C-alpha cells in the first residue's frame, strides 16, 4: 500500500484517552547528526516504524480510521481503551448508550491469526452475525463489525497482507479496495476507501473484466482517446438523481469505475420487501426517474438498461431520493457486446432491441419502454412478462406487447396510472410517449408530489417539473398465478447496494 494510505505511520496507545494517534509514532524518522561527545561521535540508530498488519476503516461517519500494529486492541467507551468511542461524534449516535466500556477486543497471535472477542452484553456483530459475550471469531479481510445491533455498522477490517494487487498503481495510491457489495451481469461492485484523512470517504467501485465483453475471443484492449472523451462527459454529469462517476482507471484486462456510494439499497429490494409499492410512493420515485432520464437524454445519453436493480435509493425511508446508475456502460465495454449481453436478460428491454438481437440502431424511446415496465412492477409487485407464461415465449410476449392488468392485482390502481403504462409500453417506438410527454401526463400532475420530489432533489419548486433536472421469494401470493413473480433480471446478487 502506498504512502498515501490513511495514518500509515501511526499506532494507537493503550493509555490514550481516545482514538488518537500517538504523536511519537507519527514523527517521521530521519538521520540525526551527533555533535560529538567525549566518547567520540556516535550514530543514533533510526527507530523502525511498527509494521501495520491491519486497518479498521470507518463504516459510520462517527468513527475514524485506525491502523493496527500492536498485538491487542480494546475498543469501547472507556477512556483507557486503545480505541475509545467516547468522542463527540460517537456520542451523537442513537445507539451510543448501548456501547459497553469495553465492547470488543482485536488481537493477533504468534501465527499471525487475527481474532475479535465480544466483550459486550449488548453484542458485537461480525458480518451481521452476533458473536456472543466472551466468544471469539477469526477476523478476516473485509469483515464488517457492528455494535449492539447488526445494522449499527462501525468498521470494516482490512488485512494488509490481502490488499488487492490487481489495481493500477495510480489507483492504489488513492483508494483501498474492500468488501464486495454487489454483483451483476456487467461486473462486481466493491466498497472502497480513499487513502486520506481519519474519516476517509467511502466510494463504490464497479469492476468490469473485459473478457466478459470479448468478441470472437478477443479481449477488449485499453480504451482509446475517443472513449476516454466519453468518460469525461459522463464524469461531468451533475444531477441529484444521477449517480456521480468520480474516476475511471483502465488496464488491459480490467476497468475500474469509481462511483458515489449510495446506501439505501436498490428499488428491486424495496419492492421485494413490500410486495408492491403504493401508488403515491410509486409516483414519487417514478417522477424522479423521469427527471433523471430527461437529464440524460438532453445530454445525448440513452441509458438502455433501466431496471429496478439500477435504481438506487439514498435511504431506507419511503420518501427517498433515487439515483439512476449503470448509464453509459456501452461507452466503456463496446456497443455491440453490451447490447448482446442485455439481450440475455430481456425482461426490461424494448421490443425493437430484441427484434434485432441487439444489433440495430435505437432511439431514446428504448428508455421509455423500460420506465413503463418499472412502473408496472412498482404498482403490481410482479413483471408484465414471464417465462412461466407458456402460451408464448418471453421474446414473443415482449415483441408483441402481450401483457394485461388482472383485476386481482390492479383494482386499487388508478386509471391514469394504467394509461401511462400502456402509452409507455407501446410496441411501436414512434407511437410511444416521449420523455416530455411523460412529464405532462395527467398521472404526474400532482403538486404535492412534485413539491416533495423537488425538496428531495434540493430544487426550489415553482409548480413546474424540475428542468433537466425480484425477489428470492414471491412478493405476493405464493401460488403460481400465470408466472406473476418478480425476480432479478440477471444472476447478480447484492448485499447492500449496486452501482453503475
């Protein structure tokens, strides 16, 4: 790890009154010139810096980064703890009262194995599982430590001997790669930390192996200037409902896309947990999706892969800001290979894409179709098309626009909402609504909803739309009702958030 890592020359002192670095350990060593004495010149040896064998990266904003170089560390509220949590920031946590004087220990034995020992009656959680008072567990690279309740995430442990060697050097200087937080058809998503400060910024890293998008056995090589120009365009995008691309690192075999971290989960998981969303909740989220799409379209960008997995939520609250991600991926991995990959999971794809097997030319209308499918799922809890419908293939259902609104699921949905879905999921792209026509649709003529959306987006409202501005189990009835179940469109999984 480079010298840019947080606190690379620090250690924690057991007599300290908080999680602060010993000043003696942070002073850089240097040659000392001896002025001589009666016994002759003596050369003072340099003091070796302690070897850092692990790091605790803060998962919560109240915590600070810690370098581990000693054999044992105590963590808790007690002032004498090596890592004292009785700080101004920690005291503001709503669970601070449940933190014990000594909540847990971290130790390393002679074999270099690392252990975490729970010392709290309220519990220490490792990767969501309670350890139990006086019990020990082996602490491994990328393990997540929580306090008192699994959701109270505090630290991610990093074993320095396991740090990734596949990243380019420039990226290593800026970021430390951590645990996997999502997987999808286009690659893996991992948590990462910036290598600066006591509270390093957390980001998400989309890792795309180019062999995934190889054509005829030829792996895509380094991106040329034309594509990097496109990357610069994507990095310049600024919209509250668009995920921010922080950086891009390209190697011959792997592409690393550094992204804003969004921690409220996917829209997919929200629908899964609730079965379906209320009409007012769906409208608030959908309006934000439309404004984000309009912004992209006005910038000349067609998303092409809109689906609930690519709509992220800024919080677990119903009134949450959404973030659209995975836009512009075709710029990174190649147009034809990207579209062929999407055709393998066609649930949200427009008919015109499927009819040409991903090899045709497409207008922005493909995003409008996908928005219609997403709205259908939000309001019903199941997708409009399914392989379990045996009268015709999934491909035929989509290309013929074969879907319906059974009263069993749609009786409480307004006619305006159903009308909007029909006009979005129109097979002929020339007859499909445009993005501006969607914003003008009667279903979205809702002043209270728009004011709420504008407040979330931080845009002062004047009564007008902001300018440019499925599951592992059935969400509803358990019986097989014509294949009406909602599941992921790819083989990917996610434990917190997916991005780009």
